[in-house]
C-alpha cells in the first residue's frame, strides 16, 4: 500500500509542477518498511552525502542491513548498497565520510573491531578496514580525517585506559591507506602535556600545511617532525582558552579563542593567521555570551564565508542568539544583522543569502540577500511560520527547507527575487510534509533525502534546476590595449577573462586585471566564447575520415592555486592517447583574480591550477574555482553541413616559442581555411615556473598569431609551451547527433581589477545564441 502511495505522490509532483520550475523525482525508495508509530514519525534513514569520482556516497538503512554505506550515480540501478560492513541487521554507522584523492575514508563499527578507520573505492571487495587500531572490540573512534601531500591524517584514541575503558588520550595518526603504514604520527611528541589532541579539537589542511588546534595551542605542520612548528600559544592570545573553529578562506586561516570571567561568561576573540606567529593577528572581540557550566565550547562561530572581498560570519551573542558580522578589507568588523541564523551564509556567483528572524526569540522565518560590496541586506521573502534551514547553492540557485504552514516541511528555491522564491514541489501533500534533508549539489542538480512517514528513506533529486547551463570557454581575441607588444616582453596592461553567473541563456564576463596595476584599459577588447551543453559526449568523422571523440564538462569548484596543488579531472570517455584539452575558469571567487593553466595530461584525466600574478603580494595561492572543459581525441578539421547553417570546427596543437630578438609572434595556420574568421580558444600549460598566459591576435580565416605573455613583475621571457587550440565558426550550431554549440564574441571594456587604474569596472552580459 505504501509503495502505491509513494508512486501516486511522485506522479502528482511531476504533473503539478509549473512549467519552467524545478521538479523532483524519486531515485530509489531505500527503506520501504513502515515505521511502527505511523503518521507524524520522522525517520530519515539516509545520512549526509559526499561526492567521490562521479558518484554520491551516503549512509542508509534499508530496513534489512542496518545503517550502512550506499552509493548512487543518479539512477535507480546505480543506487546500491556498497557493503554490509557489520553483517546482519545491526548497523556499522559509517561516519566522517571524506574524499581523499578519489578514495572514500570513513569510520565504521563492527562487533569484532569496534569503530575503526575504513576505506572504499565503491566496490564491495574494495571496501575494507584500513587497520584495527585497537585489537579486539575496543574502538579508536577516528575523527577529523584529512590529508596533506598524499598523507592521510586523523585523530583517534591512542591506548586503553588502565580501567580497560576505550576512552583515552586522543592523538594524531597518519596513513597512506595501507595497514602496514598506518601508525601514530611522530609529530605528537612535539606537543606539551596540555596540548594533546582531544575529541573537541581540530585538524585542518589547506593542501600545503596541516593546522592543528590543541587544548591551548595552534600548530602548523607539513606532516613531518622537522616541518611542524608552534604558531601561537593560547596564553599569548587574548583568550586563554582553546583555539577552535578553524577555517580557511582565501588562503587565510581564521580561528577563535575564549576566556572565562566571573559568572561563567565567556569572552570570544576572533583571529586570522597566515600560518606564522608574526602573521597571526587579532581582529575583533565578540560580544560575550552566557554559557555557565558548559562542558564543551565548540561551533560557537560559523565557518566564515568570503563574498565581494569581505568576510561574513555568525556568532552567538550574550543572549545566545546569533549575530551576523562583516569583516571588510580594512579588517574592521561591523554588526550586519542581529538574530541571523547561526549557520554559515551561502554564496552564489553574485549573491550572499542568509536566514534571519524578525525579532529576538523568533524562528528564522526571513530570507535575506546581499548583492554587492558594502551594500545593505535586502529582504527577499518573509514566511509567517516555520524555520528556514538547509541553505544549499546549486549553480546560482538557492535551495532551502521550511514549513510555510500550508505544505508542511518541503523543499523551496530562490533566485534572489520575491517572484523567484517558490515551492519546488509538494512531495507529501498537506501539513505533514516530506521533511527534505541532506541537501547535496551533484552534477548540476540537487540531491536530497526525505524523512516523513509517507516518504521516509528515499533518495530524490531535482530534474530541471540548472541541468541545461552550459560549459563555457572564453578567450580574448585581440591586443587592442597593447598593440605594440612583442614576444619576450611583459604584457601591459595585463588582461585575462573573468567569468561568472553561467546560466542557461547567458553569462557574465569581464577583462580580468588580477592584482596588476600597470597600464590603462583605454580600448575595447573582443572576447570570444564557446558554450556547449554540460556533460555531453559525441563521436563523428573528421574531414580526413578519422573517428573523433569529444566530451564537455563543467566542474564544481575544485581547482586551486599554483602553490597549493595540481587538481585533476577525470575524462568521461576512454582515450587511447593523451587528447586535446581546452578549458577556462568558470567562476570568480577570489579577490585577487586568476586564470587557468593546465598542469597534467594523460589518456585518463587532465589537471589544472589557478595561476596568479605576483606583482602585488608575491603569493600564488587561490581559493577553489570551477572550470569548463572540452576534450577531443585528436587534432582534426571538420566542415559540417548541418542545420541551421554550415559551420566548421578545428582543434590542434602547436609549439609556441618566444623570439625576443625579433619580437615575432608564433604564426598558427589552420589545417583548412574557414569560410569566416572563427572564435579561437587557447589554454596555457605548466611549462615554466613564472606566471604566464597566452594571448592571440589577428584571427583570420586562415589562422592567427599567438604568444606566451607574462604580467608585470616578471622578465617577459618564458619557456616554450605546447599549446592546444580550438577554432569554431561564430553562430548557433549542432553536431550530427544534435549537440548544440554556441560560439560568438563581444566587444567590452569592462574590467575587474585590484589596482586602481583607469577603466570601467563591471561585468558584460554575453547572451548564448
């Protein structure tokens, strides 16, 4: 009977959804067993989700195996139990699910070994315990799983207490994922007796260093004893209590300390650090909050959120209500909003969203937004009852849950406008609600679970929200502001392309000045772009009769700075040799700009990092950015004779050398002449340790000119690079199998830059054909 009811719910959801609105579909009813207590029971048997290698991993109870590890690729057939770890109906209760280099690490329980460290590659055979840190039934309780430079680190119990209990001192362990190489880290020997790790303290990695919050100290480590050093002691800080709530935003570490005064009142102190003692700065004393006899002071401050070169964070005030604060570039803190949600604000490309209550003691029934630097918050929508929660961004759309008094607890969405803030679907009609939880962005859609009696233990997803947003490649086609530039000289003014807010029908672009402040943008530049549906693959013949494979991907924010890591993206197709790869950065999250460089390539994946100039601050780290990528199996030229008009496509590769003696650009000739000048996309590679990009000019029907360029602060000379290029006829096109390709260009003089130079700040809208 229950399965029939859920099928009816699903049909109603699909057919009652309004045109153009996101609808939802049930992927799998994982737990079809009715709860014994009936209507009104909340029994969400699905746990938080994490993405690993194109699949979602989560915990679920199917009513047979207990709470165990599951995975889904977004299909019914691909939503399966990975392994019954604690065999039978009892649960292994997997927790701390963490993606490390494409392997899932987590803590799980068995009756024989207790709670220990496990790993999974997504297969039953590949889901194994790393090591029984305590031989026998006692547990080590692994927590805070992270990694640095290929080494896995986590906090776990070190030994049994004398009374045989399994709660003991907590220390840092290290592992390479194998049993034989999993042991207590030698860096523990550096900590004082008062500085031992315990269950309330933290590990945080920025990819280059591990930051360790002990009872009274902050440490930084590269994973070795000699590379581990004390950053600051709590006694040296205003707050004598523990260092806690570590977070990294825009390459800066933020943390919080506290001190106890008479009456059990705790004073809070907010700090930032670059990982050195001299670079650790006090920012602001936060209003004291009352917490007498509190056994554990954790999570009193939300993870800071960066938006428009400013930092936002929430913290409890003296009435145990939350206040939203703003930290500006001058490191001045202002109270932005009283009684906001004590959850981290969430950011789309151009909007910061947060929940707020109308008055002290009331639920968070108001949705607010901020859309620009130093702009005032704006009320988006106020609900008469309920509590806004689970704020989650997918692309540029906010999803959240609330009980509005009519539909029960259901899923809502907002584009930042009152008319665009709406119920996604009334999954369980009436006041009961479906109680969506575990909201997770995956493959341009929102995945979530439901937890009401009529829809408990089910995995769902939205089906229309942003799936049609394309991958977008961009490239400046001209050198109008540097017309006399010669090979081997720095490029003045320094220009790349910044991209944000990619939607189904348009996007925003700007000329990116990064931190370089030399030269003026006095003339407009032509920016070419190619937009293709995300996640597609195709195959066709070239003019020479060779079979060509192509694929298109738009990634989540994952590519970080040159100084941090080369991050890889796996291909969808299988290639017999290294393919031709074009890519562009597709977001703009950091205050100091940046552009994409390729740092790895083989037949299975490509790697990228976000490059920065060194002119202002010398650093080349960067926050995670998203990217768009097109991959072609080999160089080719193809003249398509398809509707709505004939068009041409060519990809190739060429070695670009600099000629400082003559100042010549590299001349690139197309394999076959185009009927009209195409849009050309190129991508700089990793050769040469200095910051560099690639500029093109004089694009004609037969070819173009290309050169490696360096920003101010460099010498202009750069090693040769093997550059891939893409050339597409402007217009709206379709491949033989119906994949849409939009190519065009726009003239713009709008700029985004850090230096105060002449130019028009702003963003240019580019409409897709």
